[in-house]
C-alpha cells in the first residue's frame, strides 16, 4: 500500500488501538528532495532518534518547519499526521509553498518522561542547523509546529530554546550537543499548555514521582511558564468542540503571551473536534502557511521587531 492510501480503520467514531501498520511504500514528495531516517541523536540504551526531511528543489536554501506528531506522548510516527487528514497532503502543501519539512521521531512515555522528549526535539533543531548547508536549509528560518501532545512538546522546546539564556539542563546535550536552539515561530494546535491545572495528565506523565516533585515538574514543563516578551511569535489554534483537549489550554497560553508582551494570535475554530474534525482541514493548514510566510518566509514581518 502506498502511504497516501492509508486511512482510518473505521469511517466514524473511535477505533481500537492500532497494533501494526500494513506494508507501506513511500514516494518522495513532488518537487522535493527527500531524506529518510536521518539519525539526529544516539543515546546508549535507546533506539536511534531519526527524522525525515523534505526540501523543495528550487529557490535556494529553504526555511524549514519541524512537524512534531501527536499521540498522547505514548504513540505516533514521524511519517504520519492524523489519519483522518490523509497522508503526505500536509507535507506536500508545505513544500509547494516553499517550506522544507522535517518530521522527527522522539522517545515516548514508556521510554522516558516528557523532560527527555523535549531534549530530543532540541537535538533535532541543533542537527538541522548543524547540517543546514548540506541539506539545503536556511538555518536562520526555522519554525516548530506540533499537534496535540506534539503541540505541548514543540511549544516547550521552542520557548525554552529561544530564551536569552537557555537552561542547559532543560535543553540537554544529546546528539550534536551544542549550538543555537532558538526558533523563529511556533504553531500550537489543540495541545497542553498549563499542566498545573491538569493533575490527572501530570500524574500519568510522571508516574511514581513524589506529588510535590510532580507539582514542580508540571510548572517547569508547561509552555506558559516559559513565555517572555522576546519569545517567538505563536499561532495558537483550537476547536471549540474539542472533547479531548480543553480549549482553556489555548486561552491560557495566549493570555500568558499577551501578559508577557509576546506576539500571539489565537484562532478558535467553530464546531471543530480534536484534530479539527468537522471542519475543512485545508483551510486550517492555510492559516498556518500564511503565518509561516509572515514569520519565516522571504518577506517575514511578524516578530521582526
């Protein structure tokens, strides 16, 4: 089966956990050079961390968007977006708009706590910058985009990595281990932003940790904690009918950005469930592409001051 033919196992409603995928063929995106399985970090005792990369063939060094998959911190695949969207369509749309797309795998909750997932993403950012010339990338124009659990991780990595003096413990030193970790913009889609008001989630993410320590971790690993006046511009999008992730999380992140003096845009999508079911997904993608044009495109305006 070609990857583009992959569909949800049922037309409507939830489906049981998927235990495997069928044999999948993957073709390069149209008008792009594709690398698969680039090893961006190796940590003894764990599987190698890898990413795929699609770079537009024309136009010189390309700005790059790093897509961080969702999956409840417990599952997910660098090759896939939510199955309801159809595969490769989003990545092709980004390439057609002139953006390179990097899609990393990161370790999951049965392997590590979210602390190390953030360090994985920081390692991927450093890798893309270190090898930007070899890969045809513009390392100065890099955005992070995550959905659901990936939104939490992408926002945290992007905000913490863009601090004037990034916390070396939070960022870690795996993979390349050094170099810039700042990003130009962040796209947050229907994820978690303030773990301090989500105690059940926090307990599941740091199982067996002392409650007082867990309370500190919830604060330290919440994106709202890391917003500053000079944070990268953020596009925050959430459906008002989302039954999996509370809309309040989007509002909290947006309000934290405004209170700090950072640039933020909140888009509440009417009648949209999680992964924007019930709405035109291509219309939501276009909102992001327009934002990327303003932040990492050749005539970037947002956040330039």
